[in-house]
């Protein structure tokens, strides 16, 4: 079976990554790394929270989906990411089950993960990211 394993991270849209990093440090969180994901037009910082993480996302272009999200709703929780063993198989299964997907094929995310998003209309308004670790 290709069940969901655990929450990998919670994605939070922010306007200014450096300011948010300072804020999270002040709150007592540990920032592990930052990187840019050109595919999604975002700059990312990972905040460690035990087995899962928080992903702070700043748009690196006005065309970024994160920029559009902030325009509409302001900064805040953007998505939840969960781990699966075999993303391709999972997407095939979801398609068969009639679940509306944003990504029909895996694409590359942060930390070398393979990722795909499920449409929030299919998941009670939560943007759900599936991710597969390639180790
Ligand atoms: Zn994410």
C-alpha cells in the first residue's frame, strides 16, 4: 500500500524571509537551511521542529504562486506536506479515485524532494503537498 507516512512540513507564506527568520529565532526555533527553488519561484528557510519542519516561503518573483497567495490572503499557512513512499504510484491511484490534482506528474521541490500538489478543492480547502524522499 502507498499510505501517507507523516507530516513532512507545514509551508508558511512570508513577505520577507530574513525578517521571518529573525522572528522564528526569537521565538526559539532553530533554522536549519535556506535555499532557492526556481521551479516554484520561492526562497525557502527550513525551521526544525523534531521529525517534521516548518517551511518559510518568500516569493522570489511577483509571478510566484506564493506572491499570489499573499496578495489574496496575506501571509500565513499556505500548505501542508506529507510523505509518501512512491509518489508516482500515489498520483496514479489518486487520479483513478477521481481526486483533483494540480500536478499530475512529480516535480522537483526543496531538499531534492519529488513533490506534487493536490487541488485544495479536493481536500477541504487545504493545499496538500505529497513528497517523496530520494535519500
Ligand atoms: Zn512545501
